[in-house]
C-alpha cells in the first residue's frame, strides 16, 4: 500500500510549510488527487486519518479534491 508512504510525505510537506511548532494548529490539509495519479483516494484518506490522529497533527482532517489529470499535490493548509 504505497498510499501510506504518500501520506507520510504529505505530513512532511505540511511540517515544512508551517513549521513543527504550528503543526498542532493545522486543521485541514487539502490534497489534489488526479484520477490517473495511481493513487486510491479512499486508501489515501484512510492513511492520512490514521496519521492525523497522532501528535503533532491530532485533530487535523484531510480534504481531497479529485481531478481528471495525473496530479498529486498538497494544495492548501488551514491553520487555526
């Protein structure tokens, strides 16, 4: 299940963008997933939810936007 490694990378990107101290304030992480990206969206959501249940992300929620292309990227972060 490579979705878990993708979820870990999404967490790393969020940490890089907001900094370690701000991670507990991240409420939502927006991810664009293309239909041809080779990713199972439901599996990715599950993996992200598992990671977001733990510190330092406790309380965060993944928000996936499905597109027609092959994109896979973090598009936004909502910070409290």
